[in-house]
């Protein structure tokens, strides 16, 4: 999956400006295509990996549902062969290769094209585009690289758990979207626990880099919001009754996905507000510390103002100053300075400026 690194912006290859529609721009550093096929029905299942796209026609039409998954977008030839085999529109292939795309649904004459995103946590927040093509009897999924969150769906197919083995292709698409959506909950729980830990660090000041961790978390949550927010619209579109690729029996399950997507978005917004509050709390704590320092400096400066005045007056050394020749002048001036200092300290304490004094605080 594409990782979001701290302090580093990810760059993506795009068609050059003015390029014709359907232009494929394949990243040479992307993994080569790896094709796996799962064919299944209520009674049987066959799972295999094929070496080339040319072997796919032999596997079609032998089972009610054929799920073809392609890991890696680094082989333009394979992608074009798959596009020609299943008569995919050029714009579909363009959206598959030019990642990341916004989550969306597009309906064509013979296919339904869905773009969604998988999220996970590794060294940082990781996002990966998952492109789904739904045709009669066939589901095509395209991933940026190997590794996904769809193993629970594969296990349900292998073991015949639930309705997926007896369902049609639209139910398989629902199962894939449901797995992608539910995989977001552990990620959000991790961010919730991380924010609780950061809250203690910010309040207690235990970690000097806590504010940077909060900012990084807030940036990850912004990425999550940008990725997950449109997925709710995808489910809303798929629930429409005029969509010929989704059967009426599958729409109630899609409504459940819509509800999960709404809960996820609400959780993301809550976490973002918490991160913003932590930043505000940190700034308030820094401001309070600065005010405390300035308060101490102001009190010290205020105490020394009258002392400095007295020392300045008697430091002029004019001949006619009456106390200049007095033998007791020096200890007397020191006593006056000490008395003034004590009076000011008592006054500040009674005003509550030096702590919890009993006097008035304003």
C-alpha cells in the first residue's frame, strides 16, 4: 500500500497535459501484475494463479461467479490485454492505472466500475486504491500491489461460510466493499488510543515532541477523511433501484455498508476535533508557561525599580547631599531598601500574585 510518510509528500505519475482520453501512465517502479482467479458456485470452488492474461478465456463460463484479482499495476501489456478481453472502456483503464482516484461509481453498458480505497497502519498510515469492475458472471479487482484486507472474503468463499458461495457477482462486490469498510474500524481505534496517549503527554508535558505527534496524527486523519468521505456516496449510488447490476436482494446489505461508512466518517471527524483540541491545549499550555515566566520577571523588575531609584539618587555624589557624609547612611539606605522590598512582596502576596494569598486577586 502507498504509505503516507511524515514530512514527505507522495508524488504520482499523471498523463501529460493535453494527452488523449484513456492514456495509460504506468509507474515503472510498480510491482508486476500477478493474476489470481477464484471460480466458485454453491457446490464447488477452484482457485489458481495464471501466468498470463491469455489464459483467462479458458476459465470463463465454467462457474456462476469468477473473481479475477490483479495485484500490481506495473505491466501495461497485461492491463491492456485484460481490458481487451473484457471490453473495458479506455477511461476505466486510465482510472485504474492513474492512482489515486477519488472513490466513485461509473456505469457503462456492459460493466459497473467502482473505485474504493483500503487503509491500514504500518510504519504510518497506508492507503491503496482498489478498482472493481462488475460484469455478468465476472468480478475484476485491481490493486496497486500485493497485500490486502480481503482474506476474510476469500476464506468465506473457500469454506462456504455465509451467503457468498450461493450469491451472484453483485453480492461478491458487496462482500469486498464490506471488508474494505470494516477494515477501517481497527485503524480508527488505533488512532483513538493514540490520541488518548497524546492527551496525557500534552497535558503533563512528559514528551517534548508530543505536539509533533499530534500534528502528524491530525494530518493522517485528514488523509483518512479525504479518502473515506466519498465512499459513502459510492454506497448511496449502489443502493439506487435503477442500477441494473445490483439485484434487489443485495441492496439491504449495501445499506448496512452505508451505515458503517457513516459511523466511520463520524469517528474520523471526532478524532480530528480531538486532535485540534490537543493542539489548542498545547498552545494554551505554552502561553501559560510564558505568562508565568513574564510574571516572575515583571515582579522582579518591579521590586528593583524603587531600589534602583534610591541607589541612583545616592549615587550622584553631590557635595551638598545631607546624608552623604553621615557614617550611618550606608546601613540606613540598605535598611530602607530591604523595607521597601518586604513591603512590595507582602503587597504582591496579598493581591495573590505570588501564590494563594488571602487577599484580593484583582
